[in-house]
């Protein structure tokens, strides 16, 4: 059975993919930091808004696109990662890197 996604869900997925592609264009030494920043931002923003709050999701999409345009600039070579993001990665990131046995 195939899941049918709404237009808004497709927009969020597209923005996430675009952000991960942006991280891949950065220097190898900073790509992990960019990926962590993207994953953390999307996950925390997703948990802060109701899936039914269309206006809030559209606002976050517009804000995310503007922010991503800034990070896509070739002059941006690094990003800041907070201790909170590192702790989140240690807690939540493990389940993305390991497969259940």
C-alpha cells in the first residue's frame, strides 16, 4: 500500500532534501556539523508544532527556505553547533545510525 502525502508534507520533505544536499556541498570537515544542524532543526521544529496547524507549518517552511538560501551561499563554509545539539545527537542520533538486529 502506497502512502499518499499532502502537498504540505511534500514541501517539507523537499526542503529537508534540499538542506541535506546543501550540507553535501560544504567542505568535508564541516559536513557532519551541517547535517546535525539540519536534522536537529527539523526534528525540534516538527515537535514544536501540531501537524494540523497549517499556518504554522507554512510559516516554518518560509523561514526555513530563507535560512537555507543563506547557508547555500558558497561563502558560508561552517556552521555553529551547540552543546544542546551534540547532546541531542548522542540521545536521538543513535537510532538513525544503527539498525535493529
